[in-house]
């Protein structure tokens, strides 16, 4: 892994695809080490081989075609697809040092992704009652471009977000993404944009200070598996 640090957070952009099950093992170990004061906080940026992941609220009927490996994720939420062309960010922070407010963490994570997409020229937003990050697809209808799903244990966060840069959108048809079947999914490539993982990471990290600052407000929420 090629790692650097900012604000004591280790930034790790991964060059090779990481199998999802392996990522879960790494996150679990790192989260435990952070909670024990034995490791720095970390932002891990990567891509997975094709996989369907099941959150704690996943319904069996929403797995329509298990053409890829299906892995129990341990995070909140339902079924999600990860695969080539999608940038995934796993955010491992110690909320005991950053306000102990899970709702603020999730809101700040959403805002970070939305602001990053805005800097890339894409208007994106939250949608009341619907999970994820939303935008307008090429035909003008609302579509999902990013997913958010986190787990908090001993006040340490794991999992995080995914953004569709240029995945094969047909791969999403094997599930009901996040349990929402009324709207489709889109990507930057589908919108006519060519954004490399490196370019996305650069835009994301330019907003990293803002994201960390947004966590500083005082608050408190219950630990657990969360997907807004």
C-alpha cells in the first residue's frame, strides 16, 4: 500500500483491486487497533472485483441474480454492488476523539462526497427517505451515483462510501440496489465524463479538511450499523 498522512489520518490509495472479503478482514483489524490506540486513523481508497454485499437489513428477495460472489458486509443497509470502475472509500476514524456523533459523521460523509462531485462539475444531492447520493442521469431522471454505508463499533467507524466513476451499470441489475427499485443508477461515464480514480482521489482529498472540520461539532448518537 502507498500511504501518506494528513491530520494524523493515514491516506492509503490502493493500486490493485482488493477482494471484498479481504477488505473486511483488514478493516476489522484496523478498527480494533484504532480503538486500542495502536494504529492511526485511516482513509482507504480502492476498487473491488465484482461483488454483491449484504448489509444487516438485506432482504433475500432483493437478490435477483447472484451472478457474482455475495458477501455479508456487517455494515448497515441492504444489498450493494461493488466492482471495477467504482471508487470506494473506507473511512476509519475514532469518533471518541471527534465528537461521538454518528449522525453528524454520516451527514458529513454525504456532504463530502456531494461537494467532491460538485467540484468535478456534477450536481448531486441527498433525497429525503432514500439512501445514497443522487444526481440527474443523461435522460434527466433522478438516479443514484453513490452509496453510503457505515459501521461504528467502540466509536470507531468502518466502511464508508462508493461512487460510480465508470462501472458496468448492468451489474447492478442482479440486486435491488439499497432496496430502492423506483430509480436507476448512473455513473460519471454514463454522463459523458472521463474521471480516473486518481483524479477522483485528488478532488476528494482537496475536501478532506472540510470533512474533518464538519465532525467537530458537539453531539452524541448511539453506536451501531448505520445507513442513512
